[in-house]
């Protein structure tokens, strides 16, 4: 008789990985697919998770962490996009930090163009934020005036040019 856990692991190759200290969990009950939720409160700037994974070719499951470097693995595939993100990907630190205060049960989201220059699989945004960008294809396709309102990774600033160089992770998130 086949082991049911083995079958589940074949369907979800990351099911065996667990976030440290039960800080997060994957929720499969979202109308938009799986999502990552925090299980405890986090203050802005707190470490939610280290980015754990392996270097891989760009795909819809990877996060771009450098000019030519993408990371795939652990829980990154479950972190959804939002134009009003709750988290920020710290590519130099290889970590996910709270961009806003979070309560237990809140979803971990980040602004995909903050790390992605040109996405492998662009999509229509469904975040519902008043300042939603509409179509998410990567930083390359956004006006610098819009991109400069978000915390972006150093490799995106480098690719976008000096216009974004003055933006700091310490800036206040939009309300």
C-alpha cells in the first residue's frame, strides 16, 4: 500500500519544510490559491523568515535575489503579491521582514517588482489596493515614479538606475 505522505510530498515538494518556531503556516483555503500566514504577531522590521532554498533558473516559483540570481524553495512559492505589501524581501540579508505590523492570521505578501526585474509569468493583480498597479510583469515595466514609492532591492535599483538610489528600506510604507 502506498504511503499517503509520499504521495503528498510528490504533489508539493516543499511540504516537508517548516518555518522556524511555527512563525508561519501555509493556508490552502484562499480563493486565490495557497498563501502564507503568520501565526504570531510581528512588529515592522521583525524577521519573519530567512529565505531558504537553492539557486535556480528563473521561474514563477523563484524570487530574484541578485542581478542574475534566483532562489527557489521553502515557503517562497506561497508568498503572494500585493501592491500594499505586509513584508519586504531583504535580498542582501536573504530574509523576509515585516513591512507593516502583523497580527496572527495576517497574510505575508510582498511587492513582486521589488525583487523581480522581468517576470517569467506576468499576471493581472487582484490585490484590490487603491493604488494597485493592475498588471504585474516586473520592475522593468513600471515607471520609475511608481517604482520609487516602494522599497526595492539593490539589484532592482541598479537595473533601474540612479533614480531609485535615494529610497531607503527605512521609509514609511504607504497607508
